[in-house]
C-alpha cells in the first residue's frame, strides 16, 4: 500500500472518529436540553399549581390579595373564584382608595399606612368601613412590607383583605346579648349541655340571696331545683322547655320560679350551650292562692261560695256518691235589712253561717249560695235525720229577736231537700229540685222543711213559664185594665178604681191573686203600676171628651214602686203627657210600704202630694193596722178592708168593731171608703156608720172601660143594684 493510500486511510479514520465524537456530543447536548426543558416545564407546572393553590386558599378564606408599588403609587386588589381562571381586580391610587373609606375610619387607616410607609413598621393590620356596592362594609386589611428604599421608605407592600361585615354584626350581637344578659332584670344562666352553670347574671345572684356569683358557678342546675329534674335528652330533642318549679335559695328559702330553657349551637355545630331564663313568681303564686281562697269562699261568712259548692257537687257526682242537697232560704231577711239596716243584716248572715256550720259542718259541706240562700251537701246521710237537723236549725234561727223602729223582727228559714241520684242524677236539675222544695216550704207557711216529691219541679217550671209569659205581656202592653166604681148610698157614681186583669194565651184567665205576687217577686210590679196610671189617664181623657166630665180614678201602687225614687216624677210625667190633672188620680197603698222603709215611704208620699196626687191607705183593718201611720201622714182616704164588713148584718160584735173603727177615722177627719159591699142588707149599716163612699159587687163588678162607659152613658152618676 502506497504511502498516499496509507495517508488517505488514516485521514478517513480520523474523520470518522471526529464525526463520531461530534455526534456523541450533539446527542449528549440534546439529552441535556431535553432534560432541562422537562425540569423547567415541571417547575413551571408546580409554580402554577402553587399559585392556584394559593388562590384557592384565598378564596376559601374569603380573602383578597392586594399589592402596592411606590414607583407607580398604584394599589391592585385581586379577588379569586373557585371555578373561573380569571380574577376580578380593582386598581387605583391610594387617593382613590381613601375616597371609599368611611370618614370616621379615615384617620386610623392613614395612621397605620404612614407607620408602615415611614415608621419602619413592616406589618399592617386595621379594620375599617369601605363603601362597596353602594353600602359601607367592614373590611379587614393585613399587609407586609417586602422592599424598602435607601431611606427605609417602603417600596413594595403586599397583603390580603377580607369582608368582615357579618363577623362585625355577629360581634355586635354578641356584645348586645352579653350586655342584655348582664343587665337583665330576669335571672339568667348559661349552662353546659350537662347543665353545669358556667355563667350567671346579677339578677340570678340576687334571686338566690347571695352577692357572690362564683358560689353558683360549676353547680349542676338540677341540684338547685326542689322537686323537678330536667331531662337533658328531652331538651336536646325539643330544643326548648318551659315549666314552673321551686328553687332552693340561700338559707333554704323556697322560690317559686317560671323557667325557660333554650338549647343553642355554635357556628358549624361544634359546641352547644343552654340559656336558662327565670322569673320569680312567688308573689304571684301567693296572690293566686289568696284569689283562689276568695274565689271559693264567701267574704262575709267565710263559708264556701257558689263556685266551691258547685265543685263539691261535681266531685260527689263524679264518684257516684249518694248525698243530700239541703237548700236554705231565709224568711224575713229583707225586712231586717230594710228596717234594722244592712250592717245588722250582715250580722244575721254571719250568725246563720255559724249555725249552719254547727249543725251540718261536721257531716258535710256548707256554703252560702248567694244573698240569703245557703246550701248544705251531706253525703251518706238518711233523709229522716237531715229533716230533724233542719227543723232544729230553723228553731235556732228563730230564737233571736231584733227590735227596729218599735217592731219585733224575727228571722226564719224555709228548707228544701233533694237526694242524689234518687231525685235527679243531673247537677243542675238536682239544684232545681231542692230549690223547688224550698219554695214549696214557703208556700206551706214558711219556717218549714219540705222533701222533694215527683212532679214538684214541673209545677215550679210552670210557674217560671208563667213569669216569662207575664214579662212578655207587660213588655208588649197586653194587660187589660178594668174599672170598678165607687158609689154613694143612693147609688151615685163618685169615682172608680183601675184594676189589672191578665188573659194569657198559655194560661188562660189568671187571677190577680196569682200574678200580682209573682210580679212583685220578679220586680215586674213597677211596670204594671206605670201602665195602670197610663190607662187611668186615658180613661179620664176619654170621659172628658165623651161626657164632658170625668170621675177620679184610683190606682194600686206596690211598695216596690213607691220606694223607687224616680216614681213620683214618672207618675207626674204621665199625667202631663195625657193632659190630666194629678188631682184626678188617687194612689192606693198598703201599710207594708212603711214596714219596708218608713222614711223613704214618707218622702215619696210627700213628693206625690206636692204634685197634687190624692193618697189612700188600702186594706185598713188587716195586718198591723197601726194608727201611728195615720198620725205620721195625713191620708185623704182610708179604705176599710172587706174582712171587717163581712157579716156585720148578722154579728153584733163585728158591727160594733166596724162602727168603732169608722168613728175613730171620722174623728181624724179622714174620708172612708168601704169595700166588699156585696149585699143590699149591708146598706143600713153603712148609713148608720155614716159611710158616704162604697165599693163592691152590689153596685158593679170590675169591667172593661167601654162597658163601664156604656153603662153610665145615659145616667152617668146614678146606678142601681146589679143584683
């Protein structure tokens, strides 16, 4: 091989080795480049992820990122979201930012910023109000100086901001609640879920009678309660509880309290606590007890009242306990009240209460039903023994004599007895049965005992029906008013009496002896009296119109009506409206009005006389027939009762008594009217006694006005016997 070939061969080998080295270097460089690129890419990815994590962290904490550069004096605030890759940002100068700050917080923010900018303070933290979305919101600003200049001035500051409006409101609410808790007048406690006392206010300390609240901290609330124990499981389920109980205060004093418990849970339910609010109701409970005592007892006698008696009756009925109901009504009590005064009446009621307790208190319940009515409830007693006790009670009641206005007044009692369930198994019906029995005892003469019999209540119910029917009749002005004349010996008509008649659609013709006492008992007599006066005025007006002359008419007036202070004025007003002179109206009244109230009766009579009315004393010769009434008041007329006239033509003693009475009245210059003249044989005796005015069936019977007027139309002042 030539040298040249050898040289060419060596050159080729050298070139190949160079190319190989270059290829290896290039491959190694490419490998390094690829590796570095991958590392850079991974670092970039990690940096981006770190930034994303930071943004997520800021979003999760509801924080916004801000930065400030001195060279531009520009602040940038960036807020991040969970899903969006872009962030919302606000950019502006510090001056623009300060314009959004509440004026009350501006100085504080400027101070903190200046301290960070020039005062070598690297950290900033300040809360202030900033106007966002047209309203001020609370913002917390935190920051840190990252770079300072040669004069230590801040060149770059970064930090975070957060809207803390809700937190501030919560803090304010907490402070308000804490203040309210501390200053509340209501005792309050903060309890753990296990009911351990963790806090208490001054009102609770005062309630418990101490001055150191630490005495109560750490105690279990159940240990403070006297009788009750709170079920914590129930409280957890219901969240709220309210109940009344007693608490043990200092020195073992008992306090009655109204307690309200409410379970609260903190944010995110990490813990819970119980607020206990109490009200001291000790005074209220004492007052309630006193009110219950008053509600169930009669204030005057100290006996059980109607409410307590009804409760006792219900209790007996609920357990099906046989018992007797004794209904006691006092006889003559109103006369004592009217003549001896209400104070004496109260004393008598107290005396009756004591007697009732003595007689029945050991074997049952006794009480005052109302007014002058009493009730005894006697379980497991037989009727015969109770009747005997009741009769003995009446004897004790009648023992006292009361002297008033020269009169002897005595109390008595009418007693009705009904048995449960024999007479009725209904409470109201049983009371009505006993009440009906009591009224039956009164009808039998008062001062008696009557045991209920079948049908008695129905009979009394019929009387109640009659009362209601009479009331409606009076309200609708459906009563009739008849006239009976008053005549001289020769039959001349001198006057008349207006008499009330009732023809009921339910009960037929009802006698005045039946319905007048009912009207007086139920305070209907005053209305009847006024309607009678109206009828009398109408009759007088018609007489004057049709005959040119009228006769005087008398009207019966009850004691209730005369003692009504408004009656004289009412009567005068009726006459005025009818254009009738009061002298044509004569009021007839009985002496019972003086027994009721002598002074009031005299005042009313004088008032009536001042108006011009004539006044007559009716039924003279019955009752007391006290001459003192004639001496106290000068009546124009006295009407002698028909009981003194009956039989004078056959009985010399009756005639002598009649003549003596008439002579006495004549000596007092009082005009006398004799009623009950039914026979012609009475007339000679009337003439002998010098009687000038008579009334009775011999002359006429009461008749409707049109018949009466027709009878006297031809000879208005002369009438012959109707017999």
